[in-house]
C-alpha cells in the first residue's frame, strides 16, 4: 500500500514537471531578418477591443519587436489607465492604483519577464478572464512592457515603457450617451499659417465610445473644397475628448465655412456643427491697406480740388 502511494506521488510530480514547461514556453519568439537599428522597440497591438460575456475567458496576443540594436530585458506588468490631464496625451497609466473600471487583475500575460535580441520578435499570449459576477459595461486595463539593456548597470539604468491598452465591453444593457460638445476655430481670421480647428466630444454614459466623422471645408457659396476623415477615437465614460486638426487643404484669401460631422459611436446618431472663418494673408492685407489709403487720399484730393473751384 505504501509503495502504491509512493508511485502515485512520483507520477504526480512527473506530470507536473512535464506540464510546467508547456505553460512557461507558450509564448513564441522568432528572429526577423533585416531589422534596422532604430534604438527602440515596437508593439503591433497598441490597443485591443473585445466584447465578452460575464464569466467568459479568452486568449489574446501581443507582438513586440526589439529594434534597439542590443539585447533587452523586458518586465511585464498590468495596470489600469485613465483619461490624461496632460495636453497631448490621451491616457495615463495608474501604476498600482486601481481605476474606476479596473481590468488589470483580469489580465494575465503568459510571462512576467523575457529577453529579446536585436531583431527578435515575441508573440505573447494574454489571458482575459472576466468574473461571472461582472456587470454590463466596460473595463479598461493595460499590459505594460518595461525594457532596459541586458548589460546595463542597475544604479544608472534607464527604463523605457510601452503599454498595450485593452478595452473590454461586457455584454448587456448599459447606459450609453455622448455628444459633440464644441467645434470652433482657434481664431476668426488667419493672416498666416494653416487654419486650426478644435472640437470637443463628451461621453456622459457608462461605457466607452468610439466616435468618428468628417471635416469639410466649403467656400462662401457652399461649394465643397476639401475634406478629411476623423478616424475613430476612444472616449472613456464621464470624460471629454479634445483635439485639434488643421485645414485639409491650402486656402487662399477668402471667407470659408468649416463643417464637422461626428458619428457618436452608437445608434447611428450624427452630430453636426459649422462656422465661418476668414483667410487673409499679410500680402493681401498690405495691398488692401494700400488701396484704402489711396482711396482716402483720392477723396481728400478731390475734396480739396472741388473746394478750390467753388472759391
């Protein structure tokens, strides 16, 4: 009986050792040819959008390539993120802090550390496991890659970071709401430079939205001159998305109308807004001023001349 028990224990240990390498080595690396030295590393999946049911489990993948010119050590972690308060940045990573719609604990990368040689690429599986009690709505998190040279001194080590964002929509009824809250020009008259347009989108619902749209420039008569697509962008709940875009074509002196159409990202609802602006380069302005001065001078001379004749 004791021998039988020992055999069972030995068999269990053998199976555990046999299975463990499969889990550890589930990620794959490959050596790419002709990768230039760019001093960086790149992610193929900057953002991933998923729609899942409560209790559902799915495996995604992130690809990363080392273009640094040297061996890099990567440490992998998960964090939540929020809307950035810093101009020019869309999101801020929250570190150890949990976000209002936390996903980090449900993101499980296959490994938490690995080394890549220059030109080497890894395909890293990430398990997303949504708890059964999750409510309809959305959760947000990121898989963060922190990299440093393998031969670097820990005392003076410089760490670079990249994050792959995950937007997970949990199926079910949830409050959805958003709108175009503002559209304007940075100034009414442009004497130099390309016209710059600003717009603001507000998400007042409980789930992220992906609005998109189109900016169109028309002449004074309403004839379309040029247009630019506004590619879809993520807006988190209870957040504003503000951005600037330049006129999609070069404009000569004149009065124009800017039209913006934004699809709210749900229900095929579209918001529209427009305004007029003027373009008057300095060269035109100087010519106009000279003409005005000449006209005024001509009227003055004519008045003096007719006054002399009357006398």
